[in-house]
């Protein structure tokens, strides 16, 4: 059953990010695939999410877990065939689930035929599809993103005897978007998948498309020309698709990526995410309030994507040095957990497996402005393995049950793409979907309920945000409002019981009704409204005139 | 009759809002608009530089200033948070102001600070002097004594020019050394740091302490010296007292200091009567100020001018207070016209006898303190004349000699202590 498209559906959607490689393996080769994923669509529908975001599934040498693409027009054989993908897409749509895939625009694998051709000779027609230089001092001073592995943004090509530009791994040469042919081809890639039925793309690494001497080579004006071109093509040919930008920048620097509603529909709010963790540890709302008050207004048709964790390290690029040191000291005392100015841990281990804190953080995720994005496995509190190398520790196989390979695959455990988490705390015997489906008060069932309550009101997805400023700085309180509907959200960021007096004079006469249990609270009067909250507890109150 | 609560409602509400702190920095003020802003700015700089991750609050207890002191403090604090281009720090900062009328002296205001610190569960409390400007590093050093060295009381040590602070060096310090057997350089604690544990003790004990005892900060030092509390001293360099502020007269100040010291020693005698000798206190000492010495503020000879007349006028009173040998020595010292000698043993005996007389309440206690003033002035005059041109090191040695003298009289103090009035 397909539902008619809803304009701006992405503003109301709850997104779920997953890695096909580690979600479900149907042919027991140790690697997840589309057929396996298709068998789990009911689970995802029942979770309550609306849109699946798939990590790259293109043919790739997998030196960057698929973000090094060798063919934009195919599916990696390990994940299945194009037919498998189409079948998955149809099945997802039949369940009301949308699907967005990755679009890695900035670079390809050095194994991609385009690069193989480009490097074969300086006269090759594809030469200008990449960025070349005789020396490695061009664009001097541009920051290196993968600090732990790359000493330079230039790599020497022994074949054509020139340097090529790469903002990420050296095996991922940057495409040259000053070349119109590159732009056209990237549109062709998009159209190919859109014609097949995908609902949009998460566009990787957008700030880095263009290079200019004497600049940071990030967020340049010409980049927006490229993006407007692609968006223009998209709007010309399709309706109700979404482009989600990965631009790890300060909010005011992300704002241009929305354009005037003619670039990206959505963009991740990267700076908010570490500040949620900071606020929790500090027991102080300041980091969250400051970054959101600094966040600019975006066009009406646009939306922020907010998240707690994803497939990458918990990035600490968009924080001050003081904040970074604090986060490392508080959340990554083991230096092995640190990678590339970030922390490669999952949500539950970051929060010491504390159910109350996990709930609070998810409550914030679901009630702050933006469309929430859940990283697969966080809904059951999966753990991680920081010793797996790169960021693979947060991409381990989904834990479906306590049996063979957690129900992920029938293969020999040694054959799995990444090893299962098997310790006594987060191991699949202890943390898995089947066990939590049997337990009424499991985290999984709680998450289902949380998503249901969030979706019961569009105030969370589209409403305004007004912070309250109670004297108790350990309480983060705000009002979300839309078309006359108002919801009061109160969060205790502290591990101790807190009392808070809220100035709700402007809402005098309204009755707060708690949204999970529907308990009626005393009517708001002229005096400060006193609430007490247990450790890490939160309230969502629908404010009604009774 | 129950004493009214130390914490007024508005302060209590602010404390509830702040919750817990790791470091509370307290400041009592009364008509301090010219200095309090600089103190608040120094506190803020200390926090940002030395303790950026700590939960910190500045608490200003004001006695009802008419010159806008609380607003000056608040503005200086807020300006620090809003400096353009400067990161504002990880945490919400707190500047709590409470106006408690009638609190115009530091001792009473400090009671409020310590009680607030107790409610805030502050691990470390630093109490500053609004009349002096302590650098951010100095504030941090005081706090570090508690946080890093585990001290319950961190007392300052100043680099004093020769002849400075005679009330402390000639009277308070040697008395405290002899009584408590600890060499505390600044027992009056112009500024100090204490642990939450000591603050809790002081908050409870202060309910029973009498008003005379609470006139200065000595009662806090006495609490620490009497109980199982760890003491630490911290060198802060020269004391930077702001000039131009109205000061108490010597008579008022003397009465306040001597009254609080005598009352404190009396109240805690159970703790020190059995002690003998003296031990140094851990921490850094300032060392003598070997720089060029400024002229002492007072002329020693002028202080001695009325020595003979004062002794003659007070003879009958002194006969009640002093032992016969002490009185005889005093009469002999004052008999020589223009005499400039007041030897250490005589002064030490005088202090010892006055202390025991205070304990035994041989007369009204305020009169006892008043009677000591002219003798103190004579001793100060003699000391200044004897050490005119001396180096600070020589003066420090002289202070040490006086302290040792009074230590040797401890048995005399103990014996006279038990005598009936």
C-alpha cells in the first residue's frame, strides 16, 4: 500500500540510519544484504520510524567502509543485486517507509574507473575530473580532516607523476566540481537512483566540493552554485524528495546550505550533538541553550537533522579546545576511544549503560527542534568495540537475538564482516531485540512509545522553540508551539532530584497534561510553577485550556 | 531566645537555584563600591583561568550599602561573562547577592557565607576581603590549599614590611602560638579558604559563640586550631589594601581584635591548656620583605610619650589584672622618663596575665581590653624604636623571640587559669 506523498514529509519523519553490511545477512556469507534487510522491515515499521537512511552500498574496495565508491550505478555484490535493491525499496514503500541512500559527491575511490582513466595520462579526457597539481603546496594551510592517518591533503600519483587532492583518505581523490561534466555526471547518478524510487540522498562531505587558493577550501560560494544546480535538476524532475547535507560546520556556516530553500532540504546540526553530552555531564543546560540560541532561522520548507550518534566518531570539531578537552576527559578516558578529533563510541557505552540517561538523551532528541535520526542498534542500547579499528566499532552486527551470531547471520562467527559484541554487559546474549520485545519495560518498547508520543503532535517536528530560564541551571525547560498548540518540556540534566520554579505567567489558566501517562497537573497560575523531577527525568506536558 | 536564621529567604531561594558548588567564593561588603568591582573581576578571572570546570559561585553578602555596592559586584561579574570574542566557559556561573542589613562587620557577614557554603555543599570556600585586592592567582592558591593539599583551613601569609601589622605580630600571633602551640602567621584571617567540613563545624559552633568572639575571623581560626582540622598556610606576597577607605580608630580596632582573640582563646581553652611548645604549619611562608623598607606609619617615640602617665593612671586596675612581678616590671619600665624599653619577657608576661585575667573575669571584660591598649602602644613604640632601620629579616627574628618568650610562660598561664577570680 503506498501513501500519497506529503510535502515536507521529512520535517515530520523520524529517521533510522543503518548499515546494510551489518543489519541482516540472508545468505550466510557473514555480510548483511538487501534480502536480509527486507526481512526486518516489519521491525522497523513497528519501531515507528519513517525513513531509512542507508550507508553506502555501492561497489567499493571498502577501504572506507563503502564511502570509497568504485561504481555509482550498481550495488555491491556482497549486498545483493539491483533487483534485490528494488524489491527492498518496494517492500519499504509498501510499509510506509521511505528510503534515502548515500550520495558521496566529494570524492571517489581511487579504484573508480573515472580515476583510473584520469591518472592514466595527463591528456586523458577524464583528467580534469579530479584536482591535480605539480606541487603539494597549493591550497596551503587547509586543515586535514583525518588527522590520525593523513599527513597531507595531497597524495603523489606515481602513474601520472602529479599530486592529487584528497580531503579524506589518500585513496579517495576529490572530484573537480569546477568541471561542468562532473556536475552533470553527478546529476545523472542522482537521477538513476531517483528513477528507481529512492526518496532522497544523504549527501556526504558537501563543504569541500570546491577549492580556491588562499581559502580554507570549505563552504566556498562556488560550492553553492554546484548544489543549486543539483537541487534545481531535482526539483525539475521529481517531487517530494529530500537532500540531507552532511556539513560539519557551525550553525551559521551551515545556514547557507539551505539557500533560499533552493539547496538542501535538511542538514545535520552537528554542533548541537556534543553539547547534549556536555550538558548532561556538566549537569548544566548552558551548552544546549547557547548553541540553539546561536542557530539561525532556516527557510520554512527546511529542517535540521538532529542526532545523538551515527556511524562516525562523535565529532568534536565544532567545539572549543576547552570543550574538546572536557569531552575527552569525561567520555573518552581510554585514548583508544579517540579518533580524528572525536570519540568512537556508541550511545549506551557513552552513558555507562545508564537507562535513565539513555532515556533522557532520547527524550531530548525527540523534543528539540529538528527531525531525529536514530543510529541502528541504539534503540536497544547496543555496545561498541573500540578496538576494531577506524569507526567499525560502532558498526557491529545488529543484535536480533541471543542465538547464533545474534540472529544476524548463519555464517561462522569468524566470517562476519565485523565481530559481534560479546561481552557480559553489551553482548548479544544480554542486549538483543528478541529479549526486549518480550519485556514490557525494555528500552526497545520504551523507544517505540517515545516515538509514538512524539508523532502524536506536530509541535515537535514543526513547532517553535522558546527557552525558559529558571534559576535552577540543571533544568532545561522549553516550550514548543505550533498553531495554537503548546507543549512544555522540562528536563532534569542532573543525577539528583531537582526542584524548579518555572515562570509560566504568560500561560496562566492552562492545564498541563503529561503526555505519556496523561496525568493532569495543577492549573498554571500567576505564581511560579513548582515542579520536582527525579534524577534524569523529563516531562512533556501538553498545555490545554480546560 | 533562638537566634534568627542566618539565611534570609531571598538568599535561600538563590541557593536552591544554584544547588551544589565545588568552590564558593565569598565577599562581605558594606559601602565598598570603589573596590568590590575589582574583587569580583578578580574572582571571575580566577575561575576562568584556574578552575574552569568547577561549579563555582560568588556570594556577596552586603550589609545594606547605600553606594550601590551589590550592583557594582553584579555588573563586574556580568561584564566578565559577556566579553566579546572570549569563550564564556563550560558552565553557568553564579553571582549571588544578598543584602542583610545590620551586617556591617566581616565576622558576622562571614557567618552567613559559611552557612551558605554549608547549604551549597561547597567543598572549598574562599573568603575575600573587600578592602584588599587579591590577584586571581592568590585566590587560586588559597583554594588549592583545600582542594590539592586537603587542608581544612588555609591561612594567608603576607610579605610584611618591618613595623607593619604590629597588632598581629606583637599581640595576636604570639598569644595564639603560645596557647594553641601552632605557629599561625595571620590568625585574624583577613582572607582565607576553608573546607566544607570546617564551614559546617563553624556554622554549628557559631550558634553558641558569643558576639564578642564573632567580631573578627579569629573564631574560625580558633575552631580549626581546636579541633581535628588540617591547617595550611599560603604565601600571598604583599597585602594590597586599597587606600582611602575610612578605617576604624585604633581604639575601636583594638577592642574588636583583642576582644575576639581573648574570647576565642577563652572559649577554646579545653583544647589548648594541655598543649606545650609550638609546631609550624604546613605550606609556604612569605619570607621577609628584603626590599627597601618604607618608613613605619607611626613614630615610636610618640607612642611612648604617655607610657609613664598611663601606667600611673591604671595602676590600681593593673594591680587586679597583673601578677605582682609583672606589675613591678611595668612600673620600673615606665618610671624612666623617655624610657624606650619594653623587653620581650615583660611584654609576654603582660599578655599572659591579661589573658588569664580575662578568663577569670577579674573585672568587666571590656575594661580589661581597654586597659591593655596603652600598654600595647608603649610596646609598639619601643619595638619601632628598637628596630628602626632593621631589616625585615631582623624584625622577623625578633618576632620569633617574642613568640618563644610567651611559649615559655605557658605553665604560668595554665596555673593562673585555674585560679578563682
